[in-house]
């Protein structure tokens, strides 16, 4: 009799375990929101400024949530691109108008002043300085914005790394999380130092030399600027390639090791726990799948955030390059060789700035994207 009572009690306990795990599997949505809140992903928005949050809001990404991340459509993305272009073309085109007037006025005045005269040199020097200031002064805000975008991207990724690494670890991939954490943190610090300590001072020096070259016939820095641009682009491209390659190779190896570990855990659970081992193993897999969804949700929000931080700056740089090339063409038409050298040198500097922002953006996007792809495929 006692044996029967004991068997009934054990059966009741086992059924409670089974139904509790089944209930756990049913409440995946509740578990998803609990894990998302526990990861600290909602605090990522604090690392963004109001401008970036406004752009994300226009995409429907007003919060870190699956429904919000899944809501953007192709039309909303296209509308966002159009709005960015509309908001960024004004300042470069205003500078285009002012500088074009200076070029035309300088060419007209030069026709009434004899060549080789002291007055001719004075007029040329004054006109070149006014034209240079009409371009350099508004362009300085673009440089400041680009450096700020690099710093903001680095700060955002630094805040993202522990959140995403914790979610990846909880989803059963600790080795992949460690690889992402170390490499991405190093990349964030390197990019931030590159923007603040290298790019901005170099561009300031190049633009100063460009102004000197435009007013001095004995100084021509066009070749120096082209050499500096090609060297910098090569170094940054090589560094980005090395980083992405290391993250890809180490990430695949780490994900493979984590996959073996997860399968081993499921095998032990299924065989070491009698009767309910299969249910526990399924419940564990359900939790891992929910955490994988949390990881992908956080990752997609991070991709969108990095994009909206840098896209306005990239669009403005492209507008400035078009503006400066049009001014150089106008200088060729009116035979103003000094101003042509100025515009082309400054254009090369802006191209270098744009390449820096683009490569920085690609490094962050690829680092997050590769972790999502590798982690999801493992």
C-alpha cells in the first residue's frame, strides 16, 4: 500500500514537472520580453542623440522590441533617405552659390587689371582668400559633424558590446560572445582614437595648406594631398579587411565550439534526467531559441542605429564633393588655376573624410552582422 502511495506521489510530481515545462514553452512571448528587459537593451537609446532617435522613430524603431524592429518597410527606408538628402544639400549648395559668385567676380576684375601689376597680385590674393573662406568656413561644420559621428558611433558600440555579449552568452554561445567582445571593443577604441587624434588634425593641416597653395604660385600641394589620401585609404581599408577576416574566422570557430557544447548539454539533460529528460531538453532549447530572438532584435536595432548616426554625415560629404568639383570646373572655365587647385585639394580632403566615416560604419555594421549570421547559423 505504501509503495502505491509513493508511486502516485512520484507520478504527480513528474506530471507537475512536465506541465510546468510545457507552460514555460507556451509563454515564449513573456519570456522574450523578460529577457529583453533583463539584457539592458532598452538603455541603448540613451547612447543616441535626439536627432538619431527622431530618424529611428520615422522608421518605426522607437524602441528595442521585435514588433518595432520588424515594422520598417522599403517605402519608409526610401523616405528616410530622401529626407536625409533634402536636409543635407542646403549648406553645400549655398556655399556653391557664394563661391561661384566670388570666382566670377574675381575673373571679371582680373580683366581690368594688367598682368604683373602689384594691383593684380593684390586683387588675386584678396579674391582667393574670400573664395577660400566662403568654402572652408561652412565646410568646417561638416568636419566637426563627421568627427562627432565617429565618436558617437564608438560610444554606442561600446554600450552595445556588453549587452549583445551577455545575450549571446545566455543563448549558449559564450566563446562567440568573448570573441565579439574583445575584437569589437578594440575596434571601437581604435576608430574613436583615429577620428579624434588623426583625421581631424590631418584635415585641418591639409585645408590650411590648400588655402596657402591657392594664394601662392610657388606652392602646389595637390600631389601631396592625393598621396596622403591614397595612403590613408589603403591603410584604413587594410585594417578593416583584417578586422572583418579575424572576426569571421574566429567567430566561426567559436560558434562551432559553442554548438558542440550546447548539443552536449542537451544530450546530458535528455539522458541523465529520467522520464522528463526530453521535456527538460525541449524547454532548454525553447529558452535558447528565445534568447536567440532577443539577440537578433538587439542586433538589428544596433545596425539601424549605426546607420542613422552616419548616413547624414556621409550624405553631406557627398554633397560637398559634388560642390567642390563643380567649383573646380567653374575655375577651369574662367582660367583661375589657383582656385582650381584649392577646390580639388579640399575635395580630396572631404573624400578622405567620407571614406573614413564609410569604413567606420562598415566595420561596425559587419561586426554586428557577422555575429548575428554566425550565431544564427551555428
